[in-house]
């Protein structure tokens, strides 16, 4: 018998104790910690380049078997075949879709949350984690101008946040208007998750055409005055559209919601972090929102997956989402009933303490560092717009909305933009995807990483010749 515990696995499998998977293994731990240190040391995280699935399937064929493998072999397979075939959204060269830019502190503490298997379901089970998470939620609520009574929870992403908030809006609206069939209104620029949430909730959307892609109070008033049908009980506004970074007229929309006793939900999944910047004035009226979401795994520099869901009156959310079962009764008998269980404020039940990485990073770096990082990105967006205006072969489509910049290369069509995307990714220069704007395929920069430089952006534009 060799001294190597990973040799002759088949021969020794039957003699191993049943709890062998739960024992500390210094060989395994050393391999993983070494990889973590290497990954954390990256200053310019590589984009990587996903391959078609077939070679990955072939490489991992039979990898899971009865007996297991040496951790080094498994980790090597991860590095060669898995990690390298997943685009790194946290690369400062990732300009497509909506990127991510988690701090090193947040990434490290996400490891702590995982290694401690921290859950965050209720005060009975996780009071320490919930106190810390609530500190972060309170900070965001204060930035939004929401009242001291506001509270919420962290969910997996904007889609989960919109679904949970709109479920509450539907039920509160039914009670207010005394009918079961209700409608919820949103802009034609609302995120696709809003329409999906309404389908799940079996609520028909009243889609309101926006003025120059920005929903205004007058747009809403005009649409509601002309509308005939089951009562509209809620309005969905957006603070930072995904396609162009536009913030709706939150002040005007809030006035109509207050006049007509409608629920106001604000989707700030992408743009909410601009509350930390000199663009905060765009969010006037957000303080009247009944519910507000914003994703820390986007522009608040937390790892996937993390979205903050806030309610002006969490009791209303708890009245909709609290799950009742005999085995759950102990969760609802806390000594301090003013503390809401996270399980009672969204459609989830089981949840990890996904807000803790952001709490740790905030505590380590301070809120001023967060404000500086967000402002850096907004300044870069303005510099990008100026660069586009100075270059003869490209055009700026409109002034940047927060940190999204739309541009065109005259004479180009969809195939040209896709060819540019693929070539730049192949060369590991950037990942820059096109979008559609008013029926035309155009270029788009989604900027979120404070380490992105104007030189990185210029490399994309210089290639569009």
C-alpha cells in the first residue's frame, strides 16, 4: 500500500469510514487555497474564451464515478476545462451585458461564508448574519431616502427581487381595490424580468409608451386616464435601464402613485449604485417607493449572486410571503417581533447569507471608497462619449445614461458588430456586445469596473474600422 492516500482508490474504497468526506484534508485544502490566492492576485482578470460544449463534454466524460479522484486532478480539470470556458464578468475588459466588479475583500469573505456554510433564514437561526446584512440594507435604504421603517432582504438577483416585490404589490392592490383581477403598469423600456414576473403572477401588464425611452409622470397620467379595464394597482419605474442606463421620472411617477393610492416599485437592479455619485439628483422621488431593488453583484461590487430588496413597510411583504407550516412555527415566535425574518419578505425560504460579503467589504473599505469607485466609472463613461465624438469613424448615439454608452459605426450592420465582438474576444482585448437601439444594431459599452481604462475602451473603437 502506497503512502499516497489517493492511489489505489478502488482497493480501499470499501474500507473508508462513512464520514470520510467530512474530515479535514490538508492536501485538498492546500490545493484550493493556492488556487484562491492565485485568482485573487489578478489585477487584469483574463476574459477567457468559452469553447463549444462538445470538447468540454468529452474532457469531463466519466469524471464522476464510484470512487472519486485525486483533488489535484479534479482541480486541474476545473482550471483547464471549466473556468477557462466561462467568461469572466469581473474582468475590466468585460463591456457586454451588465458586468460585475466584486472587491477582493468581498470575494474573500464569500469564501468565508461558504466555508462556514452560513445560512440566513431567520432570527432564530442566524441573528449574527442578519444584523450584519441589515446594516447594509439600512445603508442602501438611507441612500434611497426611504423611511426608518424600511427593511428587506437579499435575494439572488433582480429577477427574484422584482417577482417578490410585485407579488406584494398585487396582493396589496387587491385589498385596496377590493377586486381579484388587477393590472400592473410598466414602461416599454422595463427590464424583461418585469414581464416575466407578471406572467408568473398571472397579472396582465399595462405597457406605457415612454418619451424618448424615459417613462415620465405625464406618460403615466395620460395612459391611466385613457385606460379602461381592471384596476391598475401598481406602477413599475426603472432607475437605470439595462440597454441605455436611463432613469425614469421617479418624482413625477411618485406623485401619481400617491394621488391614486398605487404601489410604486422601482427597479434599480443596475443603476441604483449611482445614488453614491454626482448623479444622485436623477433619483429624486425614489424616497416614495413602496419597494426598491438594486443588485450588489452589479455596481455595488459584491460577488454573484446578490440583490437587495427593500420595502417601505416590510409588514406588508410579510403578510404576503410568510410561509406557514407546523415545523416552521418556531421561526415566527421571536422575542422581538419588529425584526422580520428574511424568509418572510420574498418568495424564498432557504437562503444563504449572501449579503455578508458586501458587509465585510464595506466595513473594510468604508463607504467613501464605494462612492469613489462608482464616480470613477461615471467619469469614464463621459470620457468615452468624448472619445467617440473625437473619432472620425464612429458616432455617439446619445449622451451616456449613467455608465452605458451607445455608439455606431456608420455603414455597419449586425454581422459587422458580431464579427468585431468575436475578434476582440478571440484576441482577449475586450468583450463588447452589440445591442438594438430604435431598430438599429449598434455598439454598446456597459461600464462598471473602476479598473477599466480609457485605453481599453479605445482599443475597441480603434478596431471598428
